C-alpha cells in the first residue's frame, strides 16, 4: 500500500481539490484519486460563479485567463418573450473556464503537498469492522486511509457502499451545456435566464456571454431529451432566436444536476461526502461550485479535528453535517421551496409575474438581493422593501391559485 495516506479524496473536481487543499494546509497527508487523465476534463459546466462567493473562499481574484467574463446582473425572459432585468452597480458574477478553474484549485492543493493520482478510478471502499479504511482502485490496488472523502459527483456509488442514502432521483434534472459562436444582440455584461415549460420543463435555459459573439448556452429539463430542447430553444423561443437563431454549436456536453438540497446524512465511520456527491447544490439555479467548496472546507476542518482526537467515528464526523447545515441549511430549504413553487407555475403565470415585476420597479428594490449563494438570507433582507414584499405576495397568490 505505497500510496496510503491519512486521507483519501475520491475525485479531483473543485470540491475534492478544495477539501484536499484545506487538509494539506492543516498539515494532513492527503491523496486525490481522479479517474480521468486530466483534471477538469471533460467539462460539463459553464462555471457561472458569484464573485463574493469566490472571495469568501479566498480564491478571488483568479488569474485573468480563467475568468471568461464578468456580469453586472441578470435578464429574466418570460415564455412569451417579456423581460425584466436587475442590474447592480458593480460586477456580481463571473463565468470561469471550468477546465482551467479545476486545474487551478488542484495546483494549489498540489503546491501545499497533496499527491494527485490521475487515471486512477476508485472502484470500492475498503470497510473493516464497520469503518471505511481506504479504497480499492480499478486495477485492484488497495489504498489505506484513516478517512475517505467522497467527491465523486452525482453518481452516488460510494454513498451506497458506505450505507448512506443516494441522491434523490426525483430531484435530478438532465442538462446540456454548449459553447456557441455567432450570437447576436447580446448585452455582454448580463446573464440571461429563460423561463417556461415549453423550453426547459422543471428548470430554465441560460445564456452566458463570453466575448466576441460567443456564449455558453444550456438548459436542464425534468422530461425528454435536453439536446432536443436546446434545438427548440435556440430556433423557436421568441427572444432566444433573435440571439441564437444563427449561432453555431462548437461543443456540447450532457450531465445531470441535483436539486434536492443536502442529503440527510453525508457521513459514516471514516467517511464524508462533499460537493455534488452530497447534493450541496442550490435548488433554484443548480449552482454547486461555491456551496460545495464551502462544505469541502468544513469537511477538511472536521477531518483534521477527528484525526487529532483519533476519533473517526460517525458520531464525531456528524459535526460536519451540523456545520454545513448551520451555514446553508436555511438557505437550501428556502431555495427548495422556491424551486417547487416555480415548477408549479404555468407559463401564463410566469408571464404575468415578470410583467408585474417590471411594472412595480422591482429591479431597483432587488438590488439588495446580492448574495446569490445564500438566497434564503438575501430574500429576508430584500423583503424589508415593500415592493419586494408585494411581488412575493403576488407570486404566492399566483402559486396558491394554481394554474389556469
Ligand atoms: C449543465 C450544468 C451546468 C452547471 N452550471 C453551474 C454553474 O454555472 N455554476 C455552478 O456553481 N455550478 C454549476 N453546475 C454544477 C457544478 O458543475 C457542480 O456542482 C460541481 O462541478 C460540483 O463539483 P464536485 O467537485 O462536487 O463534482 P465534479 O465537478 O462532478 O467532480 C467529480 C470528479 O470526480 C471524478 N470521479 C468520479 N467518480 C470517480 C471515481 N470512482 N474515482 C475517481 N474519480 C472519480 C470525476 O471524474 C470528476 O473529476 C452545473 C452543472 C451542470 C451539469
């Protein structure tokens, strides 16, 4: 077992690498096993991230070549083509090149002493006397560890082996992410969101400008094939066609997004799950990088404490779940409610809500809604403004009255 470590991390995505980075900073001997031959490849995500979130993680500013664009706000489009926008006085989000971003976090972890093993798929957990004690690789090699951190993304394979419940399949949406050129009529410093059942049932479609007429476009859907929905969206949506009607897809990838808030138990003896593996994703937008990395940092702290106290029991590691809940439990609950309410609205209702938001001048009022990672708290702040309360009231009434 020459590769044995105090901690083994399964998966070299942003959450696995950030857990490794923070463990290495605390002096823990850590090894990351990544099934692919290159960190960040293949990429399935447009990497739309909040600047405040990155700052709070201590990794902003990023090297300029990683950041492909920055944004001052968002334009919401209703199914029939009405729109409503919120613009902030300073940039709030950015889009990163996910391959370079993942490599950057991994390089930081490596520089702190983390060992990376590429082309190294973890096949199973080694379990002895009820404790996870390491992993077995695809080639049969056994790697021992005091604690294994599962950062393998949405597959839930290791969760099941650790006897934990897997991600809720009802709360998975199928997504497509594409990079396109020859996009017209873009506001280059605004992200666009397109709501409506006809184009992205159970989620929404997005348009994230990069530069020079290029953009990242995508959507997720609860039903059907996302590839077909993307074609339909680009060629038929009344507003999207003005921008994407002649666009050419350069690359596309398919992956699922988990929207069901954090799994009820993300730890067991000698084992923790972080990032998408634990469904640490915003149910409203599907954004998981910032929340997952926040939880990865907590995981590193708890694992360090467990190793210091020589107690890797499920009881001790439960601190991880409690601390994650403390920073985001409320927000995830509010976002999940918002997701369910949005899913229940008909296209006609969405149209009238967007019109209402525009009429009531909600764009100004919503400028308090700046923390896009912790939306529950932002919503409470924004509710202090009577216009926002009115809009939420209208939204709730629309929801309560059901779909026509
Ligand atoms: C279409 C789409 C759009 C998205 N847009 C955004 C966005 O704009 N902003 C945002 O914040 N989030 C977005 N997300 C979500 C975001 O991509 C994830 O939340 C994020 O990648 C989670 O990071 P992770 O490290 O947990 O998992 P991943 O990034 O999935 O990394 C998991 C890693 O584990 C490796 N692995 C898996 N199994 C094994 C194994 N058995 N052995 C070894 N290695 C293994 C994989 O190869 C991979 O490298 C989007 C997701 C999708 C699908």
